[in-house]
C-alpha cells in the first residue's frame, strides 16, 4: 500500500519538467495558470500535446484523458476532420469583423438542434450567460435573478454568488444566504441574485413569494455539473417551468456543459421541458472558443430592436464557426450520443463494482456522457449534501491516477469525466483497471 505522501513523492520525481515550467509560470501568471480551475497541489502537469483520447505532458508521459478540457472536447482531441476544416478556415482569414456565410450556417444548425428561433454568438460560456441574463432583465423589466446554491454559470458578477459557499455561512436550507465568490463583487449586485436549494421547490417558491414582481428569471444548469453530476429529481424542471410562468419570470437553461454532451439537442428534449432561453458554449464550439445564447424571436428582439446590448469583436469569427459547423454536422451527430453514453454508463457500473468489491463508502454515477465518483455512500441531491464528502480521498485518487497515466475527470472534486466521440472501450477498461488498483491501495 502506498500512502498519499509517497504518491506525491512519486509525482514530484516523475513530473520534473512540469515543475520547471511551473517555476517559470508562477512569475508571470498568478498560481502559475491562466484560469483558477487549472491549479492544484503540489503543481499541475503541463501539457505538450493531445490526440484522440490521449494527452502527453512535458515529461513525455502519456495520459488517457477523461477531462476533455472540462467537457469542451466532446469531439475528442485533434479529430482529423476538425483539424482539416480548421486548417482550411485558417488559411482563408481568421477574423473578418464583418458578416459571412459560416455564422449563418452555424446559427441555423444551433437553432435547429436546440429549438431556438434566433441566437447570438459569444466566445465563452460566461459571455453567453451574461448576455442572456441582461436580455432577460431587459425583456421583463425586472432586476432579480434566481440561481441555485452550488451552481456555476461563469465568471461575471451576477452569477458569482454562492458557488462554493462555506458551510458556516450558508444559512437555512429553505432560504440559503447569497454569498459573493471572493472580493470585488459589488454588494448591490449580490442583492439582485437570489439563491435557492437545488431540487427543493419550496425554496424557490419562497423567493418568488417574497420577490415575485422583481424576479426576471431563474438560471439553472439542467444537470448540475459543478458539484459532480447532479440531476434534477423527477419533475423538478417542469415545476420550475410552472413557477416561472406563474410569476411571469423566464426560465434560462445554462447548457454550457449539458448542451452538446447530455444528448442530441441537450436538456430540453432529454427532460421534455421547454426553456425560454438557452446558453451554450464548450462542446458546441468543436474545440474552439465559441458560445451562444438563443430564445424565441420575441425575446431576441430586445437585441434586434437595440433595447438590450450585445456585441463582440470575436463573436462568430470564421474559425470558430467553421469548427462549430464541422463538429455539429460531422461528429456530434445523433448516433454518437448512445455510444458515448453506453461507455459512460460502463464507467459508472465498473466503478460501482470496484467500490463494492473493496468495501469503500463511495459511489459512482453517470448521466449522458458525464459521470464521477462521489466520496460518500450515496449521490448527493443538493450542494449541502455534496459538501458531506471525503475530499481528501479525492486528492489521493487524483494523484494516484496521474501517476498511473489516467486523467479521470476534469481537475478538482467538483468536476466530472467526459466520454468523447473518440473514446473507446479500451479507454474505459484502462481507467477501470487503474481504479481497481487505486481502490485496493486506498483500503
Ligand atoms: C454550467 C457552466 N456555465 C458557464 C460556464 C462558463 O463558461 P466559460 O468557462 O466558457 O466562460 C461554465 C464553465 O465551466 C459552466 O460549467
């Protein structure tokens, strides 16, 4: 049996080039990274290249990758069809700052697939939710937005509230306190963000009863994916839909992760619930930075009539829209989802069997192409239950995986694995055999 300290020693001894890069990076990049979510102890591996379901670090070590850039690479790394299309597009100009045919084709594909009448492009998920919420506020003439405790919707102030609030400050489960994520978020902004408990309709109704006339909309990730993979209980999304209708508010689906991963068409057909606004990014971009938000024409008219603002130098650039068209038309086709879901289900079943075999108090889940191990006996159903986990066990598992050539999910215990179009049964078998060894060692 190896201890966590021994695993960390091995990590340091095998990832020396990464350490050298980390030393350089720290001088110019806070934490040595360009996004807070990429940092972890003792220092991250630095990647040299990626292909298919594999990545290689600067120390020359190969990893079977189930992080797939936080789910953005549902097409897989450097899919040959994507590489060819992107290379051709790059040779024809990367930015025009003027309209072109590819943005129309990409918009047609996205509108058709996600049941939207109109949409606008952004470059990221954060921008998509930011513009969507502004439009929702403009349409309703109201300022308050309801979000769920533990939900992440990007890096702008309205939604940087109660993402991972500390247990000591969160208040009663029926009326969670709205807590800013770090400094720099104006108190006045936090006042306009109301926080409810996932899967608890009474907590949402309570907010509507207190603030109903001021609530512009409810933003919800249909399967919460910044607390592992946490689905709604049966009927919950429809109940939210009904509550929004009752109080004249709009329902916003943040499908940045679920959109092109949960199923073809995303959460609306999957759960048979219609949202007013859909936000997209990650996998719909085919590996390039692209986001979108869309709705029925009446709502998008807020932008069409110049009442609500949307613009962006890089929005709908020919490179990203070409990648999106290629991904949606050629790779993320309906047939890919049952195949990737079956591999994801096999991962969850395999993990569950291994957990049982070694008698650990953990569990594993998969929904669509995303899954995770929870470091507790049963899958949590809200953020507070999610907090009740053995996070130390996660970090030991994380380092043990990296030492054995597997990136089991995106980094940190709140993320999940992604089964892409390029993953195979061989990748699933590899991850499970490493997990078997880890679970045995961690007994
Ligand atoms: C559900 C959800 N919404 C929004 C975002 C923000 O997207 P981006 O990182 O592209 O700004 C993320 C990112 O992980 C996300 O998971």
